[in-house]
DNA sequence: CATTAAATGTCACTTAGTGACAGACTAATC
DNA sequence: GATTAGTCTGTCACTAAGTGACATTTAATG
C-alpha cells in the first residue's frame, strides 16, 4: 500500500472514531486523548494529523465531497445533471463502507444546530468542495478557472448543495423522514440548477466538434 | 449606557486588538494573553467573551454584516437593489469609525489564503449573515422564513456577497487595486442578482395595496 | 539484507480554555 | 441614600489542547 494512502486511512479511521464520540458524548465532553485511544494511536499522532479536535471529522466530509466531485469530473458533456445523478448517485452506486460513512456524515450534519464546533469543520469542508467545483465548472464550460464568474457559480452551487445536505440530514435524523434516493437526487439537481449562475447543468458543446472524416 | 451595549463594546474592542495583532504577527504567533493585555483586560475576560482566539475577530465581521443587514431591512419595496446600494452603501453613508473597522475587515479577508483559522471565523460570520438574510428575503417576498426556497436563496446570495468581499479585499490589499464605491456597489449588486434564486432584487408589490380612501 | 524516508511513540513543555470564588460596578427599589 | 440583586471582572488553580525534540518503528526500494 502506498504511503500516502496509508496516511489517509489513519486520518479516516481517526475521523470515524471522533465522529462516533462526538455523536454519543458531544464535542465538548470528548477529549483528544479519548479519540486517539479509541483509534488505538498515541495522542501525539492525533495532533500530528489534525490542528484541532473538531477538524478531526473533516476527512469524513472530505471523502463524501470527493466522491461527489469524482462523479462530476466524469460527467459526459452530452448529459444533463439529472441524468448524471440518476446513473451515479445513491447507495447502489458505491461501496457499503462508503454508505456507512455517509450515514455518519448525515448524523453529524443533524447536530450542526447544537454543535457550532462541528459547523465550523463542515463549512471548511464545503470550502474545499467549492474549490473542486471551480475546476469542474471551468473544465465543463471551457473557461479559465480563475475567472470571477466561474468562482461565483461554484460558490452559489456549493451553497445549494450545503443547504440540501443540511435539510435532508436534519429531516432524516430529527424527524425520521424517509426520503428515496430518487427524491433526494431530484431535490439536489433542482437546487443546483436554480443556484447556478452559469449554464453547466445541461449538455454542453464538446470542446472539439465531432467530424466524420480526418482533420 | 445599557448593560448589553457595554458588553458589546468590550467585545468589539477585543476584536479590534485581536485583528491588529493577527495582522502584524499572524494568528499562530499571537497568544490570548497578548490580545487581552492589548485591550487592557484580564486574560480570563477574553475567554469569557470568546471560545477561541480566532473567534475574537468575529465581532468585526458581525458588525459589518449587521450594518449591511440593517440597510436591507429598511429597503423600500419600490426600489431596486442598485438604487438601494447607491443611496446607502459606501463610506459617505456611515461613521468614520465604522469605515476604520471595515478597513480592518478588508485586511483580514486578504489574509484568508494564508490563515485558515481566520477563514473559519469568517465562514461562521457569513453563516450568521445568512440567517439575517433569510428574514430579510422572507419579509420582502411575503413568504414564510422557514421555507426551503427562501433559505436556498439566502444561502446563494450570501455566497455571492462572500465571494465579492473576498475578491475585492484581495485585489485591494495584495494588488493595490483602487476600486471606487460605485464600482464595488455595481459589482456586488450584479453578483447578488445573478446568485438570487428568488426575485427580491427588483421592486416588489407592497404587502397592502395602496388605497385612496379608508378600509 | 541494508538503506532511507516517512510515520509513530514518548515526554517535557507552552498555550488555550474552564471552574470557583471574591470583589466591583450598575440599576432598580425602598 | 442605603439596600439589594444581577451582571461583569480579576485572581488563581486547574484541565485540556496543541507543539518541539528526539528516539523508535515501519515499509518501500535497491
């Protein structure tokens, strides 16, 4: 196993244990020592991987948003966002382990109102996701990634994704609302569509126009 | 002077000293003791007002966004956002002390790329601003403030404001770019317009239609 | 197997942040 | 004007968060 992958695994393992402790005892009543002990590493190792105990859950958020970004990066130029989601999003399209992590994320998001420390970790993760989205939108629309319009669009779309995530998580955990994957996908696609300031949700013209013959 | 106003003044004073220290020495090299000493209060008082040293600058962010929200709350229903900004936004429309605070905010925002700790405080402040914006939009459009569409719109608009603030601050501090108030206002209004998912930027029909006679 | 570089553990240390109590200030009440 | 009650502050002892330095282990590579 590659070195950096092992490192990422350690971080994820710490993140999972941190999340479970935060969920069961609250952030304030969980110490760094406990998180490290639960993960079976020295306390010093925890602080080597994370600047603060709250940020220890960030790898969970990051993993989710990275999987989402990976789907967007493979987005065929002739597909709408609804078609993309229908074919790629949901528990049927990922490993069971990833779904378990997603559930942890959902439970954490449901705690945001009571746990400001978690909110800060969540917002920082959204920020990372926003930077990925900048690249994705720039690539799909053939625009420079430094452009203001592109960054604006990435920010509004990220905000929409965040609101949907928070809303769905809160509804699921606090009100026991069962939503189907199709419903969540539709909800998410619609929110992104409304939020986007650039037309990247529909098929876009290919970078190189198809030709029947040679050059 | 009211009790809670005195409290807010203490917080603002601490925030200003914290901001100056963060700007001159960086966040990591500034201790809580130093911030408290600069403001002339006991260290314990600092921790009573703020959960962490980074969050000590939040009152500065909060004050700016509160002034902005106050302008939006007084927004006449027959005015466009451009007209509102032209008449209310800019250094001519506020106290010199407030403008000095705004300059501190701009300089802090210019440091976000190098100071992740500040970014977290900034994002948390934007979150508060977003909640104000929910009320403002709900009120202007005569919709319930709990509605998903309203919260979505507030989130995308807040994202737009955030991006403009960050962009303008970075351009001003790092590249010495001088932008006129009118330019910033136009930039901001346009970004908000593009980001908004609900039509609150233009005149809206008054809640009660004007009548010439009695009821 | 030897080498090397990165990850981890151990321990001493500084800084962040809290609990508890005592004193000071303010505002209302008599 | 004294009283009283409530909130804010300072002092001090304390726990928890987080770092620096150095030894040790681990895993990839030749």
